[in-house]
């Protein structure tokens, strides 16, 4: 008799637990149907943004110890260049101005360290031209063209790529 009650109570408890679990599964199914499932592009963009923010933090920390370190300066400058150009493509011109100005602060130091790097000159020139087009600053636009022309002098093998910068200068 005691064994029967024990087994009966255990079976009753197992049934209650199973019903609770089924209720949770049904709630999850309803919740997943009502919530919007993120697309791959959303997940990728979020992960890329998070990675960029972490990278920026590490780059800035490394500049505290050595403010003239070429690698983080180059990474920060090119990051701001791409962020600014993506914002311009999205129509976020005010945010793009801030990103490009920040990138130019790194680029000034970068050009003092390595004035002989063609790629650095190219990206600095492109950022100067993009910012000048957004703000209407003609002297900055001239400096950008001068940097792109200097990059062609430093690396004549990549002339087709650098001519894209010259086209950017004349495109208005």
C-alpha cells in the first residue's frame, strides 16, 4: 500500500512537471512566432559594430602608452574613413563629419611618422576630400588632392586605385 502511494505520488509529480515544461515550450513557441527573427545582415552588422568598438578601445589604449605607434593610428584612421563613407552613403552627413574629423586627428600624427607611405597619403587625401565636400571647405579639398597626388608619386604602380581619389575630387 505504501509503495503504491509512493509510485502514484511520483507519477503525479512527473505529470505536473511535464505539463509545466510543455507550457513553457508552448510559451516559447508563441513568443518566437510573435518576435521578429533577426536576419543574417542584422546579426553580422551588430557583430561587426561590436568588434569595431572593441578594436577602437584597444587601439586607443595602446596610443596611451605610445601616441606615435603607427599600427593603431593607421587602423583608427582607416576605420574612421570607412565609417564616414558608409554614413555618407546612408545619408547621415552630420555623423559622417564627426567620424571624418576624428579620423583626420589620427591622420595628422600618422603623416608625421610615415610621410613616405602611399596608402596613408591616399586615405588621408580621401578623408580630406570627403570632409571638404560635406563642409564646403575648398582649402581642405586642395590638401586632399595634394595628398592623393603625392601618393601617386610614392607608389606609381597603384595609379589606377589612386585615380579613383582624383575622380572623387572632381566629382561634385
